[in-house]
C-alpha cells in the first residue's frame, strides 16, 4: 500500500477478515466487555462507507493466541480509485490494549507496538459502558474532517506549478533539514526531472518523487520521512509553506 504499512513479525500472523470471524472472544465481566475483532473491523467499514469513504486495501495481523489485532486500511473518498489516506488500528480482547485508531496521509502499524499517524482518532478501553458505534462514528467524523483538509491540500499541491529554480530550492531545503539521507538527493532530483516532457512540474509531482525514492529506506524511517515531508509541504500542518501557497 502506498500510504499504509503493517509489519508483522512478533508472534503474529497476517490474516483475512474471514479468519477474524473464527477468533474466540473471552467472556465479559461486570467491568470489561471485549469487542470481537471482526465486529470492530466491519463497523469501521460500515461507518466509513456511510461517509463516502471506502476501503481500497486492507491488511490485518493477529497475535497467535487471538488476543491482539493490528491493521491498516488504505482509503479513498467517493468514486476515486486512488488511495489518498489511511487508518491504522490496534485492539485486544484480553484487557492489555484499548481500541486505538490513528489516521493520516500515511500510517505505520507494527506488532512491536509502533503506532504512527498524523492524528489519533480514537483511544477507548473495552469497558462495560462502551458504545462502539457511537465511538466509531465520532472517530470517523474527526477523520473525515482531517481527510477533507488533506484532500484539499493535495489538490492545492497538484495546482501549484513550480519553476525549476523553486523545485531545486525545495530539494535543497528538505535535505538540509535531514528529512531523508543526503545520498538520496540525486535520486529524488532525477525522479522529478526525468519526465519533464510528459508530466507537469507541480508541487505534487515533487512530493511523489520524494515518496517513490523513500521506498529505498527502512520502513520505520521511511514512514517518519513521509510524515515530515507532509509537514514541509504544508499538508495538515496549519501553515502555508511556499509550495502549498499559491
């Protein structure tokens, strides 16, 4: 997935939704009501769809005793086939972890408990008073607002045409700040300028040049770099850097 990464290597296996249906759920107690993993996933899917946000790709990793679930969802808005944002989730049915959802342009979820996104949309314990639907509706609405802002920022970057001098200045600034290793500067520059005759020179094209080359980086540092690039490009940062400002 372009915007979401799930790493499974510590006592977990990659699974499908159908396999989640087979996971046994512990008995509830007066203060603890475990949510079946499949119920959480399918309610998220349903509430997203009601808000015209659709899952284009999904990955899940399950602890081998069935107790802990990790997942990432690549999302698109409306009829778009292009995934432009993602949700990460993790939860347990044995009291060891609350239901947590992170969201953003990119998310990174690992079974070693790394959990990274632009925003935390939900963090809620499995208590007896938990109303899962209400909690998820609130989380999705928070994400939808964030997603709308992000989509508008992407469109602004697509419409922001760059001179070669502006692109080179931004490349210089990004690498001086250490967003990516300096050794990757020639590759990012080449990726951006290679298609000068066929692609418009926009801020979005430059952003894509960075993200394509970032695939050579280890995943944890890669996802951090993508998030730092988003800030540098002015995406959901509350600022207006020169590449986002018209």
